[in-house]
C-alpha cells in the first residue's frame, strides 16, 4: 500500500499545479499496475481532473488518482479540502460509485458517505453524494437519500453537481502507460 500512496502523492503534486500545461503521471511498472489494478480496480475516473462550471461553487476541483481506484483529492477555493479513499468501487454503465469507508462485518452501518459520478458525455459528469439512513422496516442501514452538495437553497438542484473533465487530464489519462 505504501507504493500506491507514493504513486498517488506524486500524481497529486503534478495534477495540482495550476501552471502545468500538460499532465504527466508518475511512472509505474506494468507488474505494479497489474497488481494494484487487480486489488483496487479501475474506473473511467482514473487520472481525471474534474472542474466545476459554477464560478461561485464551493467545490472547484476533484482530482482522481491515476491508473487505479486509490483515492481522490478535493479542492475548494484553491485550498486542499481533503483526500478521500475510494473503497468498493463499482462501475455500471456510465455510473461509478464508491464509499469512503470499508464496511466492517461487526457493525450494522458502514458509516461515511457514498459518492456517485454519472458520465453524461465524454468530458461531463454529474456528482451526487449519499448519506446512510436507517431503514425501520428492514432494520438495516442503506445509502438512500442524496445529501445536498450545495448549502445555498437558491440552487436549482442542490443534490447534483455538474463537473467537466479538463482536456489535459483526459489526454493524460488516455496516454498513461506503464513501463516494462
């Protein structure tokens, strides 16, 4: 896991620089890529930098780790908000879902939140964030209600956030290769 973290950290440093005209990912061996991709999985989000269309939005950038589903970095107003693990990632059709916490068998609730990114075009995504809610009928916890991404009640749909993948990150993700 230590090597995975180093790969992500190097990618974050490269992707976070605002003056970089072309993104370059850290090198990874093909053996490591195969091992980590099998362990963590891959998704269409790998290596992308998603930016908001809303100049007043609190969420500015989401940067996904390259190569495999390790984590994502969230930036707001030029500041790092946090790094979130991508746990139990699933991809169905054009929807990528993952959790921020590992489910523990001895607990009723997973805890944390579920993230959902729906690809609506080659470079456009809708982001939804779900919270866990207790179902009285089944006596279980489920991710059911979307959480408002916006705190402003004047926003037309506070539960959906539209983001665009940068051209540089799309190109870098498409050209990312491992070394033998």
